[in-house]
C-alpha cells in the first residue's frame, strides 16, 4: 500500500476485555515496529519484527501484551485483560529492512487510539 | 537504556520567527538522532536526522546541531510558517539495538499568523 495502515483508528473497550489492533505495513517492508504513545508523551518502543519473527520484544510491558506477524506482512497486537493504564495510541511503523541492515527511516501509521473504561 | 529529555514542552512563535527545540541524551555512545514531526491525527514523520560524526546538518529551513561532549542536540526552524505548527519529537537510537528508538516527550509548536 501507499502507507502504513492501522485499524481500528479508535477502539473503546471495558476493563478486562480483549482487544486486537491491526497493522498493514508498506508493501515489501520486512521490518515492522510497534510503539505506544501515552497522552503528552513520545512514542515508547514495544516490539520489532524482522519478517515473521519477533526479533526484539523487550518493550512489551507484561505478558498481557502479545504481537504476531504470521506471514511477514500484516501484524496484530493483542492485549488481554485490558486495564485503564493501557489507554494510549498504539503506533505501527515499517521500514524496508531493519535498522541494523542500513535502514534509517521509520514510516509510521496514524495509530490506533485505545481507550479502556 | 537511553534517556532523552526534550524542552520546551510548548513553544509559540510569530510567523517568520525562528524556533529552537532542545534535547539531551544520557548514553554518550549514542550515534544517531532523528527528529519527527507529528500533525494532529497522524503518525510521526521523519523530517531530519543527524549522525554523531557530524556537528550540523541543514535541509532548507530546518537544521539540527549536535554537541557530543554535552550530549545535547537541537532542532532549528527558520522563517516559520503556520504549516510548521505540530508536535516535534527528538529521538536517540539504542546503542546496542539499532531497531529501538527512545523518544523525547515532544514539543508542541504553534506558529501564529
């Protein structure tokens, strides 16, 4: 696609529910990243995929958070037993290859705003 | 990990004036510093970056300076225009993991016509 597409753009859920956020990266980009942006803060790294595998998931806050990228393209961020503190904008980004392979530009999507009531 | 601090949190300037946003970082080994612009309802977009082997980089009305000794880098926007109004983020790349970036808390720039 022309850019990084994220759905839904807005998600309101109740505490304790399960949510899935989807990211469709730029076609051909092998590297995919998830960041979380809380209100008034900068993006915070969650996880990085190279192809189908999670190369670095050190930013996931706890085991309620999980992400997959089964075919090396679309990725889904999954949050179980949501808490009010999970409320944030979840940003996805992609790059042609990983930053360790020479890429230096992250192309971000518009984000999915999650509100946990 | 890296700690990036950004100031000011808000900045209001008159159209045509210059704007300066400053960031500091904690890991002296950091070597790559991008700046992102985020408009309302959109994701951050890279506008300029600098590597630690240079002290300054310029692209039309925007420039970035880096002081490695002080662990300090700044974004300079000259001849500001209303369309420059946005939130700007500085970032530093992790020294050991090039795929991880640490972002500042952002500066909301308002350019008044």
